[in-house]
C-alpha cells in the first residue's frame, strides 16, 4: 500500500543563495574559519537583531559557554536556569564549573516565572539564563527589573527564537537576544535559520564581544600570532557555515512570517477541541513558533504518547516536549517542578517547517480533530 507523504517535524529551506555562496567558498578555497562570509554574517546578524556586535561560534551550546565565560561566571557561582528547556542551557553553565539552579516555569507561558526566580536567588547567584521556549518571548520587562535589583547578569538563550520581538518599556518593540547582557542563538539544522551546525552571541558590550572572540580562538591575543594569554577554545565558525547562514539570513523575514502563518492556521483548526491547549502568545510579544506546539490532556481521548504514535502511523513526525531537566540523571532533583513536569508530559511539537503546505497542515489537523 502506498504510504502517505512523510511530513518531518522540521526541514530547512536552502533554496536561496546558499549554494551560490558555498560555491564561492570552494572556488576561492576559503573553507576554514577565516573568510568574507564570517564577517558579513556577523555584521548582518547584529543588524538584524539590533545589537552592536555579533560573535559567531561553532554551535549554539558553545555560544552559551562563551557568553558565561566572558561574564566571568565559574566555580562557586549559581545561574538560574528554567527546568523546561533543552539540556544545553544547563550544560553550558556546568561546563564553567558554576551550578545551574533550576526553576519551574509558568503553566500558561511555558517560560520562567519571575516570582519563582526571586525565591531561588542566593548570595552566590550571578546570572539568570532566560530561555524563549519554542519561540515565545519570556517576560523580559520584569526579568530585567529583577536583574537590576539583585545585580545579576542576564543571558538570553534565544536558540529557538530568532526574530521574536517584544514591547519593552521606553524602547518600543525590540528583538529577543538584544535585551539581556548577551543573547545566544543556534543555527542547528532544525532552527529558524540554519548553518548546519552553528551559533552566534550578540551584545552591545564591546569588551564582552572582544573577550568572546579571544576565548573562541584558543585565547590568542588579536594581532599576535601564537601568543596565548589565557586558555581558550576552538569554538570558531567556518566560512562554509557563515556562507549558508548569510543566505538564510537574507530570507529570515519570510521564514518568520511563514512560521506565524502556520501557527495561525493550526490555531484556527484546533480552536474548539476539548483537551487541546494552543501555544501561548502574550499581547506584548510576537511568538515566532519555532516549533508549533500544543498541550494534549483529557478530555481529549488520546494521551500525548498515543497521539504521537497515531501520527507516526500516518507518516507524520512529531516530537514530545523536552524532559524537565530535574528528571534527567545529570540534574536529578527530588524537588518538584509541577508545571514543567505537566507541560513535558502533555506537550507535543507538530510539524513546523517553513516548507509545509496548506495541504500538509490540513492533513495533520484533520487526524488530530478526527479523534476528538
Ligand atoms: C538548540 C538549542 C541549543 C543548542 O544549540 P546547538 O546549536 O544545537 O548546540 C541551546 N538551547 C536551546 C534552548 C536550544 O533549543
């Protein structure tokens, strides 16, 4: 029996200038971590996010690591991290020798709850790592006030939220990643724009940017070859990655617009299904719906896991939400984080590619509605 067309949860669109720019890398032989595309990608990305500086890196995880190191975070320090996120957010803190202090998320917004953060601040707390989960901006207005009051750095893990923006008091609409001291992005293959593997840190602080550039290049002093003042890393992006990234960035507005359109269509189709909760969007922010996600619970007749299987049988790929970090062996804690546990158990990411067609969305939504 012919199977229905496979619909992946995410697939990049590489039909712009990607191949042409890559060809330039090959024909000019600039394929390593020097070359025109690195500078161009960094400058264009800083312009797009609205910061003075952007520092590229080999992936999003090391972008977070560089940001934390440049802020001087290390052994003996604590960093607040949401319990519901991809494990890289916490791991980057652990790499520095500091301790990630997990906080429960809000049941409605799926993001950190500022009231819960306050309860976890100690004399060792140095920073808050905010994650804009699945593309939905966290409440940075309140978090920045908190950070100021308690003298904490703010690192935005915007790995899932390229292009998401929010209304900040006095500043109007600005993009996430540009609000805290540093913002970190990932360009993994399923992210809103991709370089295959890749990352970027944005900041307005010249010194921080310089520190990160040195740290990503073995601690080598700029302009003084093989002179290493400190122990750094090889966390550089290649010109090949940057070539793809620049081509992707040329079309990011289209991608974000498409993601929001996909969400609108899904939302309409799921609006009146008992037991299905739609993804959050605050009236002061734009969610970019990196992954269009819903919460599935009674009275919907299928459990989340049963729905994943039912869709798999129809050749439709989905993802369960992340495990809460406190349920994973490296970060095991007995404390309870009721909201992240609940969301993790009932949340599902539906296919969200910019390459989805209306027909694909219809097919997915029809199956989900059929059970209800
Ligand atoms: C993807 C992701 C990262 C890590 O990015 P990589 O490029 O895969 O290393 C970090 N944090 C979050 C929230 C992510 O979704």
